[in-house]
C-alpha cells in the first residue's frame, strides 16, 4: 500500500511533467511559428504556385480585377441598406 508521502511525491512529479509539456506547447504555438508553418505548407502543397500565377494574372489583366472588385464593393454596400421594401 502506498503511503501519503509517496502519493504526494508522485503527484508533484506528474504536475512537473505536465507543466513542462505545457511550456513546450506554448513555445511551439507562437504566432511567428504558426505563420512559418502555414508558409511552409503553402510552398509544399503547390499553393505558392497558385498565388504566383494569380499575381501574374492580376498584373496582366487589371481591368477585370477592377471590375470584380467594384462589383463586390457594390454588393457589400447594397447589403448594408437592408431588404428593399415596396413603396419606399
């Protein structure tokens, strides 16, 4: 049978291990590291090529991009007014 001193030592050891694990996780989850992981994932998965190609298309075709942007802005502004009412 375990004594209360042994149980307290085991509990303290477990607390120390959990604290160390949490500190390690906090270190891994900094904003900079998350951004680095996202960038690495994008490069490895072909997303980088998509964005480079998209950038070239935007630079080569500025008029369609401008029209799409104006259309989206118009839709957003129309949504702010609320639903149209008959007679107003």
